[in-house]
C-alpha cells in the first residue's frame, strides 16, 4: 500500500517587476514556512513566458495574471483578487487566527470578504503610487494623485539653505556645501 502523499501547496503568482508584489511575495515566502520546513503556500513570479504559465493551468492568461493576483490551488482551481488574498492569509500561520472571518456569511453575503475585495481593488489601482510602473497605466484619478504627490515632493523635497554670509571664510562656506 502506498503512503498518502501530501498535496502540493497552492501557488501565489505575482508580478516580479512590481515592487509592491515583490514585497508581498517576500513576506509570503518567509511567513509560509511551516514548522516542519514545508511551505504552506509557494510564491512564484509570473515571468514572461505565457506557455510556462499555461502549463500550470491551461485557462491562465498571462495578461490576466499580471492584472490580478492569482492563487493556483492544488486541485487546479484558481482564486483571484481578494479571494486569493484570503487564501494566502488562511495558509500563513501568523494570520490564520483571523482569516476564518472571510468565510462568515450574513444573509448569504460575506461582509468581511467584501471589504477585503474592496481593499484589494483599491491597492491594485494605486500600486503605481508606490513606484510600480509595470502594473499598467493607473486610472485618471490615480494619475492625478501621483502628479500631486510628485509636485508636493518637488516643492518641499529639498531643504532650503540660506546663502552664506560674507563674514564666513571661504573654507567655512566650502564645508557647508559638502
């Protein structure tokens, strides 16, 4: 009789060019290590090969994977967006204690999952504000907000140093400008 095999861990697909996605993937990689040493979820960059992605799941389109977070489940199903985030949180030991709330139903609705879906949609839209240029063009409101942030930083980014007064020696002035 064969020993039962452990199903493979779900795979989190992320955009390896996106700073936000890479940061989240690093956290998942560290936090998903079980006490036994096995990974409860695997973080894998999408890459640039659509055929390699389709080998994981024939229904997976590379552009869809770049646009929305995907978690490929061991049974072949996929979870997207907020559902994928909830699945990651359920698999990570440090967040498992509260991740059960995403399954709570009230009158047929899952209010905590709806909040997580909304939070994911907002994060997905504002990723370019955090320096992610590979996530596509941001929406018009986000572009306006990014312009405003850059303008404010340009106005206040450099400290203003008054010009040196004439009574300082040229050595003191040179030391101030170094």
